[in-house]
C-alpha cells in the first residue's frame, strides 16, 4: 500500500493482481498493478490488513493506475473493484465490465496461444 502526500493533495494506492483466465486450463495470467482508492477505502484496507477473515470484506471501488503496455493500451483509470484476499496474499482486482480489451480478456479468458504471444512480446520486444 502507498500514500502519496503533496501540498493540497493526497493519493492512496493498493497493489493487487489482475487475473486473466486461460481458457481450457486451471492457470491464469496475472498482472501486478496499482489501484487508487478513496481515503476511506484505503483506511479500511489498512485497518483489516492483518485481520484473519479479511477476505470476507466487501470489495473496494477504485481506479486502475497503470498502463499495461504494449499489451493493452489505455488502461489507466479503468473502473475496478479490489477484493481482499487471505493474509499473505495480494488482493485481486476485478475490472468493471466494458468493451476495453483488458476487461474483455478478464471476463472471457484468453487462449494458450495468446499467452505464448504475450510472453514472447514481453520477453523479446521488437
């Protein structure tokens, strides 16, 4: 978690995982990202951070604070919900359903071939 304080402005962020199902497999592709939260939601996440059972918390509304490039353009400020996971696990992030490619992939899943193409693109950029 992170709080950035500047004169006249404070921003609150939490690190989480966007999980994309891989069709036909039990595995998922995961992206570690930052989400901005309201001060109240950030304070609540701090309050329950070490509380057993925290995963039963309602999700926190937030905004995606990363560009996932070159794979998905225009991801900053996508609406999302941060779901708290058990102690020791990162929260997982559910994007609100839209026609944005990242949200579609999270909702519908991607093929194994797409995973290979993503890995190739990330490991061997042109």
